[in-house]
């Protein structure tokens, strides 16, 4: 059997053999499973209602399976509504991911800024170290200038003492004293210049210290902000993982329900095909019974016409009475069968009732 041919298999349903045809690719195992389900439904109904005949058992089995179908259809609609809700959750997750991505980009940019600030701070610290070294050098030079001035003062004092003791060398001492005074003035001017330069360097150091403190404070604030953003990202990552796990579980439940519903749809299609077959068989039985009833009616009419030629009722053949009785019995049986058939068709709701003879 090729893949394009239909699957044909003989099955037993409630003691009757049926030849079922499946679509191309349908496995015999699946057809047997469907037939077993229908047989199980009919056996359950027959076990609970032993007085029911086969058509009524088949109808009730079809009703039960139709009820199962509509219940599953309702469950599918509910699952579809849940899936729509899950799609909304997916959209929210996508928004969360965009927010997290933007936060990461902002964090990266802030990290770059912090790195740049750190480099600037390092450069300023290097400049501060160099300025401190220069200040130390200036302090040494100033100390040396003070030492030279003190030495000059001592020398001047000694010179004055010599001038007092040596009247003859007063003029020379005065000249030396004037030279020393000029040198002392120059030293004082140099000292004043060194003091001004030292003050300027100290002001620069104070300014750079303030800038370094502000940069450190900004760096600490950026570090705190970065830690807070990282904590938020970790929290959002955990929330995202929990929502994704819930979504995975819901998708698995929805897929399982879809599979069950597809199976139930195929079961219902097979049951409807079985019901159509039973209806066709019942219609055939009714047509045969109608033909038989019509033949008996014609035969009875012929017998009644022949009997009308007799002079009295007592002269009518005994076969006519037997024929009439058989006709009445067959008529009653036909009416009963027609009533059952119409009730069954009404329950199925697919074929209109067949009108009976009067």
C-alpha cells in the first residue's frame, strides 16, 4: 500500500464487523484504537441500560462522545485565552529586556565616564605629587636663604665690632658694610620672591586638593549608583528567569491540550461516520419494510376485491383473514420502527425525519 492510498481495516464494534477507511497515512493501529473507543462507549451504555437496543445504544454513545468533544473544545478556548495572556506576558518581557538593555548601555557609558574621571584623578594626583616635590624644593631653598641671611647677619655683627675697635679701618668697614647691606637687600628680595612663589604653589596645591576631593566624591557617588543599577539588573534577571520558566510550563500544557483535542476531533469524526453508516442501514431497512408493506397492501386489496364478489362474509377465504392479520402486524411493526428511527434522527440532528404511511 502506497502513501497516497487510504487505509482500510476490519474492526469489531459491539459484536458487528465493520470495514473502516482511513485517510492516506493513517495507521491501522490508530483506526483500531478509534473503533475500540466507540466499542467501549457502547459497552458501557449497554451495561448500564440492558434493555436498550443497538440503535439507541449507538445514539447515546454518539451523544457522550459529542459531549466530550464540546467539553474539550471549551477547554481549548480557555487555553487559547491563556495563550493570549502569555503573549501579553511575552510583550512585557520584551519591554523588560529593552529596559535592561538600555540600563546596561547606560551603565557601560557611566563606567566609561567613571574610568575617565579615575584617569583624570590619577593625572591630578601625579601633578599634586610633582607640586609637592617642587614645594619641598622651594622650602629647602628658602631655608638655605634664611641660613645665608643669618650668616650675613653674624658677619655684619662681627664687622661692626671690628669697626668699633679699629678706628683706622672705619672707612673700609663702612664700605664693606654697604656691600653687605646691598647683598642683604638682594637676599631679602630673593626671599620675598621665594615666599610669593611658595604661596602661589601652596594655593595651587589647595585648589588641586579640592578638585581631587570633589573627583573622589563624584567617583564614590558613581560607584554607589553603579552598584544600585547592578542590583536592579540582578533582580530583573531573576524575575525574567521565573517568568520564562512559567511560560515554558504553560506552553507545554497548551501543546498537550492541543494534542488531546486533535485526537478527540478525529474520534468524533470517526463516530459521526459510524452514525451516518447506522442511519443509512436503518433507512435501508425502512425502505425494504415499506416495499414489503406496500406489496402486502396490494395483495390485501386484491384479496378484498375478490372477496367482495362473495355473497356474505362467511364465504370469504380463510387466507384473506390471515393476510389481513399479517398486514396489520406488519403495519404495527413498521410504525414502531419508524418512530424509533425518527427519534434517533432527531437526536442526531442531521437528517430530517421520514414521513410514514397512514
